């Protein structure tokens, strides 16, 4: 089952903050975050392994709550270049089989 | 530039035909993944190979097949094409293909089935 992301879409002004959530019904080994601009390949942002760690670089950070099978991506002081669709990619083992499933996606638009 | 290359960039074909998409992973990466992204849809994992062997299978149709060759490049074969197969097909590669590995995506092949 596909992880659900919220919100589905968000519009920001430059300098505003945003939070994107990713929820899975399966026990997760890790969560990957990607940003994809229209017609381009997804670009890796960061990976979080189980253990509840939080990571970040520059003005983008993320957390992973293993118990709740949820991850959140935090964008602070957004820039025009942050516009795009954000996907979480989740790794889970189901019935002994490794599965890599992307979330439903969140469209983010930053306005000047 | 991720270092992953995919050819061709664009492919236009007719229903019922067969096509082959090619992917070369980053230097040193042993694992290759294939994804399908339909118009305005999310990414669907199709299949993963590690060092020539199939490692994981996702939502790959029986009409589709893939393989990874000894030089580690991979090919995705799509046959009996239908209109609904029109999509962006991405290849990604990672070092070990294990859980927690970072995947680097190629630029994609846009397939249009008329």
C-alpha cells in the first residue's frame, strides 16, 4: 500500500516554512526524500534510517518516527528553487520480500 | 548530473510493438532499479537487479521484462505495448542495493505509445 503524503499541495511565499508528512501502514526500514521538477528525474535530498533520527542540511531537514511509521520533511525560509513535487520513498520488508514504494507526492510552489 | 545514463531520451511507437530501454549505472554501483511514472502520477517501482541477479520485484507487468548484464548495464523490455504504457521510465542505481542505500536517478526515457 502506497504511503500517504500530506498535504497534497501547498503554495508558499519566499521565506515561509513548510512541513510535508509521509505516513505508511507498514513497518519501515528507512525513508528517502526526493524532489522532482516537472519532466525531470527525482533528485535525492536525504535518507533516514530507522531509529528516530533527524537529519538536515542547509534549510531542509527531516525526521523519522519509526514507531508511528511516519516521516516529516521540514523546509524553512523557502526559496523559489524549492518548487517541485516532493516524494518520500519507503523501504519495507513484507512477507520476506523487500519493497520500495514511493508516496503519493506533495506539490510545492514557492512564489516570489 | 547523477552519473546514471539512459537511452533513448524519447521513444515513440505504436500499440502492439516492442521496445528496449537501456540504463548504465554510475561507476561502481552494482544495483539497478527501474521505475515507471505515468502522467501526473507517482513513481511505481518495477524491478531491482543486483550484480546481474534479480533482487526485488514490484508492480511489473508480465509483458515487461528486464535484465542486468555482466558489465552492469540494464535493459527494460516492454512488449505488446498498450496506450497506457505511455510514461516516463526511470532507472536508478545504488552501490549495494541494500536497505538504506541512496538511489541516484537517470534522466529518464519518455515513452509515447500511439
